[in-house]
C-alpha cells in the first residue's frame, strides 16, 4: 500500500497521476499480470467490448438504455469522463460511488507488487473488478485507444463491436485506415461475433476471417413495408432477417443506432429473453436516452449544443447537422479548442462552409494545443475568428444576442452556438453553465 493514507477518491486519483507513468504505454503484459493476481470472479452473463474511432460512447449508451428498458441489469465502462471520474463506471445508468472505486484501487495496489500501471490501466482494472463481479446481465466495455494493445483487451468478450475506423491517434495506431483497422480488430475472438459498423477497412474483415470470427453487418433499406422513400430498420433476430419500422429520431449517426439495435437483438437471444425483443419499445427507449456531450442541447433560452467531436470523421457528421440548421436561415458560431495531437486543419476545412464565426480558447490540459497554434490553423482556413483567454470568456461572448463579427447577421437571424472539440471543452462548458 502507498505510504500516504488515501482517504478520498481524489486522493487516490492524485496518487495514481503523480506516481505512475502518464505516457501512453500500449501493451497487455503488465495489466494482465495484475488482473490475474486480483482473482476477479466473473459473474457477468454477457460481456461486450466496443472499439472504434467514433461512435463508441453513443452506441454503448443506447445498449445500456435498451437493457434497462426490459429491467435487465447492465454495467458500463467508458472513458474519459466529462465532469466526475465516477461517470466512467456505471451500473444501471448510475455512476458507482466513491467507496466502490476506492476499494478496487486498494485491491489493485495490493496486487500490482511494484508493477507500473498508467492512469488508464489503473482505472480499467477498477472497472473490470467492479463490473465483472457484480452479477450483471450485461457488461459493456469501451476500448480507450485502438484495441489490440488496449488494457480492455485482456478480457475475452461474448460480442465484439467496431463502430467505425477513421484517421486518429496515427502516432500510435498507424498512418492508414488499414493499419488502424488491424489494431481495432485486435478485440476479435475465435467463433465470437463481430458486429461491424459502416465502411470498415478490409483489414478488419481479413483479420476476422483469419481467426474464424463471424461478422454481422447492420443497415437500413428503402422501399420496404410499402414506403418507397423512408428507410426501414432491419436486423438478424432468432436466425432470421427481420424488418421493422423507421429508425428512432435521435441526433446521432444512424450507424450507431443500428449497431445498438442489432447488439440488443443478439443479447436478448444470448440471455434467452427473445420474447422481450420489441422494436417499438426499444425505439422509445432510444429516443429518451440522455447522452451528454453528443449534440447535447442545453436547456437555455438560446439554442446551444455541446459535442465532444474532435476529428475529421466526427466533423463530417457535425457538418450535416449544421447544414440542417442553416437551411432554416440560422447563423452558426462555434466555441472551439483542441488537443495537440488532432488534425485541426482537416476538421476546420470540413466545417468552414457551415460556420459563420469561430470563437477560440485554450484548454486547461497538458496536452492542449497552444492558442497561438490554434489561431494559425483556424485562421488560415476561415475569416471570422476571435480569440479568448479562456473557454468561459468565449462562452460569455457567444451568449450575446448579436455577434457583431458576423457580417450578414440581422435581428431576423437566429444565432446558434456549438461548443465542441474535446471532452475537456465540454467539461469546461458544463462547469461554466453550472457556475463552478
């Protein structure tokens, strides 16, 4: 045990941050050795591992909501958190209490016997310790980075999901979609179904074939059920291809919705509760799901959205959403910042045609892109740019009823604000609006 007595969760998090390596150190040997010594008793009936460049968090939230809608029990591990560390480990939608996490941290500390663990590895082991042993129907684990060498991959899952593959974290995962796809495909297991998202690279399917991993894809079709213009959801259920109604109405990519729906169909079969698989009930559950930081609309007089999107793939979806708003004559301003390892140039180029003004501010994080660099990368691609010394000051400016920096603004134009770029800017925004 550490020499200093750890009384609170913050004490533990500070200890882990200060005494363990902060750098990313991919690999399973160290974390697997500690996990084995912890002797975690796996009582979870079904375990899902979810990887992908984008869409992991929202897909998981929908699966979580679907299980709860039939009064099943579900545990979820995601990262990073937005406001409180406890958000990373949830049981039946509720973040676990400090004491549970502290108890797991104590078990990890006793078991590691000098083995160095990163902050993420420490947290992953705690999540596995809590969730796998809580006698839950379903446990859903989100891969933090890549897949093959991520700490979550010490677990053999009953279902693997890869939501998407796009260029991100190229220093760690490779500089091509094929290389990144191979890393993400590392979560696959022999004879265990891969639920595949849209447009995955060939490397994913090649690896699946090489280890005899069955692949299931998802989708919508036009012209079904007598409606030639509206897409209809279909999935595999009880060994048959079943066609249902229109997709749920959500501010999420359809790919994520379909993956969650198909995952639930498979889970209901595995749990032998197929009679409870009701598309309309699941659709209602999906539409009532609260997903913080994914085009989250704030309950304010002004129309303000929060989104954690931080790479070009996410920007493409944001663009389609903003295009819909602009079609109604609305003007768009964004409060934006970034970490230093993101493709800011490509992201800005994608969104430039649909954004009327960019409000820039630095993040309070050791990995933050300096404001001067941010100004250069954005300023080279757009004209209307303002800089602020903090996210709070940028938001204060955005809250003005009229932005004088937008040339074509008038009293008739409604001004919409999107705050986006990372989990850290969403955290800063939430604290700002809560007066923290």
